[in-house]
C-alpha cells in the first residue's frame, strides 16, 4: 500500500522519536487492557490518514467519530500499538470512541479537522419566512448563514453532510449568502449565486382617480409581504390595512395624499414603486363672478368636483367660511364675508389637508385703487434689481399669494419678537433722481397699532420712519427722502419693535 505524503512524514517522525500527537490520553495501561495514548496529526482533513497510538489496539473492532464510524475491516492497518484510518467524510468535531468487545475507550481530547466547505447550489428565489436549500460538501460543519445586511441565522431546519436547509429571515434582502463554518481553521465561503428574496408587486389599483379617505384596492402578487404603503405627499406611511392577502391589499387613502405613484415597503425596508400614478380627485375652479364684488354679496364659483369643498378662505378674513348658499359638483355659491380684501380664494377639501387656490385674485369693490407705478423697484411680485434677502429672525416668503396689494405676489413676514427684520441688502441706488420711498403694508389679526421701523443704510439708532400697522387693511405709505441726508441707498429694512405677528409688504420702491 502506498501512503500519502502526510502519512510517510508521520511514520518517519515516529521512527525517530517516541511519538508526536494531539495529547496523551493515559499514562499507562495494563498489558491486557486496550488504551489510547494519542492520535493525530492535528489539522488533518477528510480523506487523510490519521494514526491512533496505544496498547492492545488490535482488540479495537470499530472507531466512532462524531458523525461517522469506521469498522476494523476498513482500517488502513492495525496492530497492537497502532491503527491507521482514513478520515470519513461524515466525521465532525468531537470525541472519538474506540470500541472493543469488552469496553469502549473514549478520547480525552476532541478530534478536529481542517475543513474546506464547498457550495454547489442554492435555492434561486424564496419568500421571507420560507425555507431554502443549500447543497454542497461538508455542510455539517456550517455554524451560521449570513444574508445581505448581516442578517445571520444560526439555527437550521436541517443539516447534513451535503445539504443545509435554512429559513429566510422575514427582513432578508436579495443577495449572496455567506456560509460560516468551523474546524481547526474556521472560515467563510460566499455563494456565487444570488438568492432572490421575493417582494410584493403591484399589477393595478382602483378606483383611479380616488377621493381622500376612500378605500383603494391594490391588486398584485405577494402583497401579503407588504408592511407599509407610502402615498405621494404623505410623510407617515400607512401600516394599518382594511384587508390584506397575497393578491389584494385594501388601504384607506390618507388626507394628505397628492397625485403620484404609490410605494409598497417590505419588512426588509426594500421598496416597490407602482408603474402607474394614482390620481386624486380634487375640486377645481374655472371662474367666479361677479369680480369685483361687494363684501356680503354672493359669489358664484364655477368648476368641477365643487361638492368636495368643505370650506373657503378669503384674503384678510381669519376664519374660513363653512356655510354655503348652495353647493353642487359644478357650482358653489357663497356669501363673501365682511373684512375681505383683494387676494386669492382658497378651497379646503373634504377629508383632506390639501387646499386649492384660485388662479385669479378676487377684487373687492371700494378697495384701494392700484398703486401708482414707481420709477425704481425693490420688490414687485419678486425681489428686483439684484437686491437680496438679508433679513433675520422669523420666516419670510417673497412669493406669498394669500394677500396681495397689486400683481400676483407679496412679501409675508412673520416677526418672532426678537427685533427681527425683513431686509433688502447687496444693492446700491443713488437717490438723486427720486423724492420718495414708497411701499404698502397689511396687518394680520393682532397686529393693529404695532410699530415697525423703516431703517435705511443701517441707521439703527435713528429710524427714518416709524410705521403704525393697521389690522385688516392695506396702507399705501410714501416717505419723503428730503431731510434724510442720503445720497444713495445700500441697505433697506423693516424692523419690528419687539413684537410677534405677521404682516404683508408689497410694491416697495422709489418714486
């Protein structure tokens, strides 16, 4: 018989010295007793030949490894002092038992191997919670399987030499698998093939378009894997469903929903976006009349889906109007409240947080006439002439359309009580061709009588003009430049004198 190089090396060493082995199991043994002194070499692999050294080993009828046994008929060789055995494929880490007719001799040290786990195939696709099968070699040495994003499984459905059955974690993602195994040199092998983790899929949804707070029925596959549904415009995902199965999901459309795609979220956090967009039914304004109109007169609004209007907000009036003269899908009649000023009308939508704003301003009879044009502008529907927003403190909106003096937009400045300001900076204009600073200002509820300082060129200690705010109406203000001693303007601001509230500012310039 020809021994492999590992065995020849071992034999030569044993001829030179008494023995080199894993560990001595006994110090001595009676001449008639079978005793195991040592076995090795350490680091042998499956298919290698290993040596057991002891006394009366010719009485051994079988050697039992953990996971496999070798009968004496299959020993490579056997004598009273030595037994040579090829390590069977099924052998695992553990104690070794030498069987004789009179007794079993159990090693005092564990037998271990250098293992090379190999993967030949894996299940190609599975749903979360389903079992997958991994085929290969020496899979009985596997200690754990790691899915994408470090989802590790250490308990298996079944495990054998050539097959491992594992349950896919509910939050697993598509990807390769990392197989971790033990032995004298624990290691990891990664699968070449990818496990595709099944995701929900949307085929269609209805009704489309839909109204807010109505039930949307989503049809598709694996919809029972959906944990959350995201609607366009909605920050918080929907996690409570009216009903759910593999082929159908029924969910109530949130009040904030806007037109757009819907997104399904699996337990893994992976998202699936619908191919089609969900349309949301909203009221629309075609026209309104009369315009201009007197306060307390009836305004007729024409459009579509006006039966979904729950309230109407008018410029200058703090509370929405919730009672209508009449209401139908194509026409809504409402009494214009007292105190209304020129501006957009805003429709509030039934069961929704969305609003619809008119394209045109509602003009009010008896309101201020359009302001006279100015020669040089700081603001008119937008910041002009390369000036910038240099203000601080509370919020400022240069594109406000709620209340406007003229045109399509005004500045909405919210003062926060910290002597903050709406400020134009970064520009420069000579005053030689102008006589007045002009602007319009409107006070919201609670701002009547409040003071705002007009400060030019950072004259913080001596404002050029003090504005007293009128609540609920526009003021057109013209401040003479004469006496200010300014040859140019390089800084322009409106600073509240330590109070909180909002005002609208429009039509700011020089004349």
